[in-house]
């Protein structure tokens, strides 16, 4: 029996006719593939940020807690107190203001410093001393570095002088008016230095300290004998200054 030949279901392309635009576009266009969603990645990032913030806050709280515990233990062990200061005596040898507003003066100052602590020793750097009258600088001096033992009162003595110190017109007028006052010349003593505390083998960093004493009055000497200032109403304020980076607290 002769084999039967069946026609193909898809007719062969006729090479004599060019391909249409639809056929060409279908041949070159890439297959469309939907892009996956990234919501789960965003959620995971948010979760990581939240966890990081939690651990940072927890770490800060732990550090603050430890610092508080350490401060409490330190206070209970040493019970630190600030040193106290008082003006013991102040004598004025001379105070001259020329017609050209040039000031010359000499003062002899004694300040008592008391360390009330029984377990803490203070070590002071050289101290700058300034004597003011109504905000006008009338003399300057320096106290050498010294160590302040536990439960001890130390007398700090220094000479405060002004040698040919030129004043502005306003400062000279204000000082002349104060020198003529019947109540005497009002004075303020400022001491500024750095100090560190020693507790056994433990040394603290140096901190700034400023002492301001007011309520002092002195009359001008009548002759060669120095005039003694009245210090019964003198009161000293102690200001400890902590420096953090570029800021002073």
C-alpha cells in the first residue's frame, strides 16, 4: 500500500515575502519578567536601625549608671570638700596716680587657704593674683606653686605691685574718685590657678579654680607707714572651672 503524505499543520514560511513589523518586534523584544518586590529588604533595614538604636541607648544608660555608682562610692570613701580661702591681711604702702594717668602701687597681701579634707591633698600650680578697685586693675602678683596638706591651713603671702601702669581716661577718673572717698578705697582680690587632688596613689586631672574676695576697704597712707586695710567684712567665693573640649563650665 502506498504511504499517504499529510500536509503540515503549519505552512512553511514563504521566503519570497519579507517579515512584517509585528514579526520583527516579536523576535527582538525581550521576554517580560516581573521585578521582585523589595519590601522585605526595607523592613529588614528598619529592623537593623531599631536594634542599633536600642543597643546604643542601652550602652549609654549602662555607662551613666556605672558613673553614678563610681561617684557615690568615691564620695562615701573620701567625702571631698572644696578648699576655703580668707583674706588675713592687706597693707597698702603707696598708691600714686600721675597727671598722665600712670599708676604706681604696692600692696602686701596674706590669704589663708584651708583644706578641710582628711583624705585629700591639694597641689596648686602658680597662682595669678589681681587687685581691683571698681573694676580697675591696681596691681598684680604671683604666688609660687605649693602643696596643701590634709586638714591644714596655709598662709599665702605675696606682694602686689603696679609699676607705671597706664590707665585709660575713664579708669583714671573712676580711680581718682574712689581715692577721694571718705569710706576708703574698695578693693577686690582675685586669685586664679589650677589644682589637682591626690588621694593615696590616685591623682585627679588638673581643674581651674578661681577665688574672688570682696568687702575690703583701705585708706591711703598718710606718710611712709603702710596703711592696713579693713578685712572684717571680706568674703571669698570659690569657683571651680571644668574645661570640656573648648568649653569652660
